[in-house]
C-alpha cells in the first residue's frame, strides 16, 4: 500500500541489489553456546534502567539478530547455524554508557562482551553481501489527488 502510494504520487523508481558492505556477524564462540531452551514459566521482558538494558526473551537467533541490529545501528547476520527457540537472558550497557553492574560492582559489559560472556555468541564486523534498496528516482513534491 505504501509502496503503491510512493510509486503513484512521488513517481518512485527503485531496485533491490546485492551489495558487499560491512555487517556484524553473529557466530558461536569457540567455547560453545550458553543458550538454553525456553521454559514455559519464565518471565519475558525488556527493561532499560540506570544499570543498562536487561533483555529476557524467548526467541530464535534470526529475531535476536534483528534486535541486535537496532542496538548496533547496522545489519547483523546470523551465522550461528542454530535453529529453534532459546531463552535469552542478556544484560548490557548501551554504546557510550559507563555503568556499574549491580551484581559485580564493575562496569556493565558492552553488547559484544555481554553476548560472549552470557550467551557464548561472538559478534564480529565482516564484509557480507546484503540486500540493499536503491532509489533511482523520486519526486520531492507529490502529484495532486
């Protein structure tokens, strides 16, 4: 619906291309994963407070990668090879925060460190082929109704 509106009123012309670009790649760390299957009685939530972000979620790795991309500001590619649902418990400091962790008394870990320590997952920056939307033409002023 939105695409049709943009095409008709703004004369949008676009194409989807595969381009090589930097991405965050999520893999299983050398020590193995610490992910566990979810239990029905677990409380799932997302909370942000002065100690950081606290994620408790029942999710698959594709959806976790999508969430991580919002936190990191770039694409995250799941290359773990792990399928199914997992109970994700992740506590980390958002980028640029220096916060004290309640449990350890030290600074809360950054997202890449938290993934490694708490979930056994490694996050690295690598070049990958990514689908990219390329706008060829769009009018600044829409046509009249």
